C-alpha cells in the first residue's frame, strides 16, 4: 500500500492499541541474524490489495480486519533468498499463530490462504519457499535452494514469525499451528518429522509424502500413452470405467450413493469391460484395459522394495488422456529434469521406471520426500496431527496416506500408541484437497484447535457436499481405519445417521 493510501486510512480508521507493544512501522528496526524486514505497514480493514489482483480476487479481502503487514527476507544459507509475509491482527488477535503451506513447486507468498486465518484472529504467515515461479528450475546449480524448498523455508518462517510476534504483542503467543494441502501437506509432514517443536498442531491435507514416487508413477503412465495413442482412455472411456467401478463397489459400504466408501478394498477389474472382438459398443479395447490396470497398479521400486502406489477405483473422472492429472505430470517432469538429472533438456521419453525411481529416491535423500515414520518427539511433546486425504484423489495416491499411517503405527507400537496424537481421516468421493461427488468440505482446523487446547480428540469430523451452494450430503469422516456405517434408519444423506466403526 502506498504512503498516500496509508494517510487516508489513518484519517478514517483508528487502530485500537489493545495488545501492541510497539508500532507496526517500528518493526523495520527489528534486527536479528539472517532476518531482514523489507516492509512493515498498517493495512486498514478491507483495504488489502495483493500484487496483480483483479476485481474478483480483491473481493476475497474486503472483509478482512486491519493488520500489520510485514514482509521479510530470510537467509539461512549464503544462497538462500526466502521471501515471506507475516500478517499481525491489530484489533482482535486470538493469541495464536497459523502458518499456511504451498502447492506443487509454487514460489510465491499465498495471500489467499492467509485470509482465512487472519479473519479468525490469527497471526499468519506464508513463504515463497526460496524461489519465484512454479517450476523447479531454481534447483539447477543451487543445492541450498533445494533444501530451502524441501524443508528449511517453512522452519525458518516459523522461527522468524514467532520472534516478531513476541516483539510486536504485549501478550505471549499461546499456540502455533500449520495447515497445508498437497505440497502443503508434504510440508506439514516434514515439520512433524524434522522439526517437532515448531508447531503444537498440524493439519496435513492430501500430503505429497512420496514426492519422488508420485513423479515416477505419473511419468511411467504418460510415457507409455505418448508412445501408444490407441491405448489412451478418452473422456467417454473414463466415464465408462468410472460407472463400472461404481457398479462393482458402490454398495460395499451398505449405501448406494454414487461413492465408493473404501476403494482400497474394491476388487474391481477393468477386464470386465474388455471388448469381445465383435462388440464395438460400450467396452474398452485390450490396450485400454491394460492402461487402466497400469494406472491402478502399484509397481515396486526395485532398489528399495517399496511400493509406488497407483490411483484407486473412483478417481477415474479426474484422469486425463495421458493418465494422471496434468499437474502430476508437470511436477514429475520438473522433478526429473531439474532435481534428478539436472538437465533442462531432459524429456519424458528418456524416463525408465526401474532405473529412475531408485535414482530419484537416492538423489532426494529425504529432502522433499516426507516418508520418515519417526514421530516420537512430536508425540512425546504433545503435538497433535490431523491428516486427511480424498479416496478419489487423481493427483496424489490416497494409498500414500494410509500406508504411511500404518508404518507410523507399526514403528510406534500400534494404533493405540498414536491415537492420542495422530489421526488420519479418509474422505470417500473427495478429489485432490477438495471437489468430487463425496462430502468434501470440512473444518479440520477447528477440530485441531479443540484437540490441542481442550483435549477433545476428533472421533469424527463432519464433512458436507454442496450443489450450487446448498448442502445436499453430510457424512462423518472417521479416524482411519474406521469407516462411516449407516445406522440402518434415517436418511443416508445426513451425517447424524452414521457412526464410525472398524470394518
């Protein structure tokens, strides 16, 4: 915001000095190693304008309260240039801090994600993870920037935010939280694994835990289909496949509702749709059946013996002509081009699954991947972790989430040993982070707050589906491996008629 606008704001709006220990502008003098304050300015209620914002995007900020906007540069290494923003409520701070995550290889501060926590009274922050743009080209010749993106930027942002919060407010910070989905879910899990004292509570949505595995899985299918166009599943073919999967598995949960309740247990074979050689109607060729089987399959990393999970029945409407989503392919290409082979001319046709999946995992060396099941310190200090994933996700395999939960459970002595600290909620019919025919909108943050602050563990989280803004389905999401079971009476469209049970 310009100085002229600030003057006008000062005339029409007076920020009540309820909890400040110093003025917003005085934060410019904040001095600490590796932290540079680039800007500190008061923003009047509803006056925030993000860079490049248009009319539609500006409306999202019209209801925001006034805040102190602090822009910073963090330099934990000689080659680091991490940009971040911290928004500090000036009238109604709730005493808490919430950091938000990113998506894909995103290199920008996510103002849109910061709006929600600010409106709920949180001090909130976001980072560009140390680079600009949504590609991995920053990695060429810059290993320190890879560490920044992989895990360091979020950690350094949390440390800097807490220090500035302590300098700005008279009252002490009471709780710190993190929430993110997709790549943000990966960041969330890296925090719990690597920096267990950064946050009291974490929400990890559709976490990209197996970053290198997802890249390999998507490229494996894309290369095959680029070389074999006749094997591609076009939109009508995907629709046919999806309807067949529903016919086969929808009723398994006791409710026929167009949603597969537990697709991991769905024993659907696309061979049931294979043409008999004479019928040219609603059927798939042998090559197309093989494509479907490839997408569903979970090949083994020959170097580690670890399963690289495929997509599940119910996700077909999110597939593309080249298999996984375009975003999955794009990030997969970026991963191999810039981080694995460090060759900007590398192309998908050079990909060889058996060789390259092992190479990618060794090269990553736990930098982007978030596969460590060691949550001992996070659990021991009382941290709370809510993870969620849509069963119909076509971009990150939901089996990543369930397999990780099972590994953590095994390493830490069983589900009972982690149930008071880590719960996973699988959402039937939900796509990637949101969307899909199933209930896909829910408030995981409030569930986390109640768990951390009141000791009320979430035995279920009610999710809803809306059509044209009107709720038409509600259903409880249950802590894995529990599933929602209809009680035998009452509408199957209402959550109150379901209970969580172990199948």
